[in-house]
């Protein structure tokens, strides 16, 4: 995924959520609907999350230094993980607390009856625009993957985060509209509380999914299967008969560490081995474009019996 595509989706989501948060909070002040308060906090949390993603993207672009020789690419993963924590606590747990409070003291919406409905319908429209932008940007890099596969395997966290947040926001708005609508129709505030509780459960579930996916990225994921196969195929060439073992690790969404032990010809000189390694590195970079690669290749030899002289342990 390009950083530009992710940033475009984040900015669209941030603009939508800031506007939605203000309108929802005004509606809450007028109606005292718990669903409107939960949705206000939800949109505020989403706005903060998108700001965190932008900060993470900016900090990840810092140049490598002596203390961080492989750069700061993983900052994007760290900030995405923080997003899941904010969504869980500020969004999900607050909504559940507010639902409990409303169930303890249920009351209907006594004034400004039309306000929450108009605000929620308008919010669905704005959130739909943000979600459409995220879907469009994701389709540019998703390929033939299903949506669940894309979210599980994406190395850049921004689009999956925005997709899940926007999807959760749309579902939450529909739940809030259902709770408010039933409360207006029956005068029973427990429907409003039920809508709020459903929003809370939804946000907690999305936060857990985000946390699990970003945790895997933080621990360190290899390149995709297709990329690993392309790298291994590219390594083999003039002066490199075979690949003994290969390891890859994403240092960031667009940065990849490649470490491999390769077989070289016993008849080659040191200069020829160095040339073969340089050519192999060039082939690898050409085989997987769009990634900044740090490649480390260790040559090894086979004796007359065909046995590797060095250790073959990964």
C-alpha cells in the first residue's frame, strides 16, 4: 500500500469524524440521548485515532541513525496498536458504561424529537463518504484478496484500521438510529440504552481485532508468500546455483529485511563471488518492486561430495 493512499483515506475519515462528532454532541445536549452521547464519544475517539495514524506515518519517515540502524518504520505499527487501545477504552467501554447508566435510569426523549434522527441520517451520509474513500484506496492495492484476507495480511496498518473504524461507525450509526427510533416511537428509554450497549460491544470487538492484527505486525512478520517465492527465485542465477535458506522480515510497511545463505560455485574467485552477490541483490530488488530492501547474503560452498561446508541451520 502506498503511504499516499493511506493518508488520503485517513484525512477523509478525520474530516468526516470531526464534523460528525460536533453534530452528535449538539444533538446529545438537546435530547440527552445515551446513544447520541456514545456516538459522540465514538466519533471523537475515531478523530483522535486518525490523528495518531498521521503522527505515526510522519514519525516513521525519520532517517535511520546509530541507535535505530534499520529506521523507524515500525512506528506506524505502534501507533496503530495505540489506536486499538483508544477504541477499546474511550469508545467501547464508555459506551457500555453509558448503557448501564441509562438502563439504571431509563427515560425517553422529551424534546427536540427530530434532532437525533436528522443528525444520525446526516452522519450516515458523511461516514458513508469516508468509508467509500477507504474502500476505493484499498481496492487499488487489495488485488484478488477477500476483505478479510486483506485486513489479515496487509503490512501497512492505516487502510485496515480506517476500514474497520468506518465500517464500525456505519453499523454503530444504524444501531443508534434503531435505538433512538424505537425510543421515540414507544417512549421507552431502554431501547436507547440497548442501542448504546450494542455500539459498545461492536467497538470492543473491532478494537480486539485491530489489536491482534497490529500485535502480529509489531512482533515482526515475514514478506508475503508470493514475495518470498519471487525473492528465492530471483536469488538463483549466474554464480548462485541454489538458495540454502532464506529469512525475510518487515521493518516497516514498505521496508523489508532479506537474509539468505546462498550456494556459490567453488571455482569462482572472491571477486567473482562478490559480483554474483551484487547481481543477485539487483535481481531481488527488480523482482519485488515498491519495497526498500536491506539484503544480507552469506555465500557457502559444496565439497566434492555435494555437502555444504558451512552450517545449514537457519
